[in-house]
């Protein structure tokens, strides 16, 4: 069962299918529901339509992380960190750093 917020974003997406804000918002809602593959696709599309969208990178990296797609998570987080730095979005840089450390621990067998 989809949340009312996710349903709302789906309806908005019907009217404006390439809007990166709506794509990201829907991706975040799907992520919260644990629907990581679907969230991943919407977040990927958000970045395709707005390549400097640092929050979408962070959430896309998290979707890959949850799906245990470690190499892709690292690639997305690394690019997202660069984008966030370029945007001056230091909070997103810090959040991505946390996930990069978690990824490192997972890959070394500590996490």
C-alpha cells in the first residue's frame, strides 16, 4: 500500500514527468517505504534531469547501499559529494561522508 504522499507525487509526476523535484520527492517516499528498486529509478531520473541535485545523489546512493550495490553506491556517493561541494551544500557532504564510511566498513567486513 502506497502512502498518500507517494500517491500525491505520482499524480504530480503525471502532469510533469521530468520534474526533478517531483522525481526526487517520489523517490524519497518510496525509499521510506523500503521500495528501493523503484526509488532508485526515480532518483536516477531526477539526476538525469538536474545533474547538480546533490540531495538526489545522496538518496540514490542510499538506495544502492540498501540494495547492496556497493560499487554503484560508491560511484554515486563520490559524484554526489563533488556536486554538494560545488553547491556549497556542506550538510549533504557530511551525510554522504557518513554513508561512505558505512560502505567502507561493509566492504572490509566490519559492518
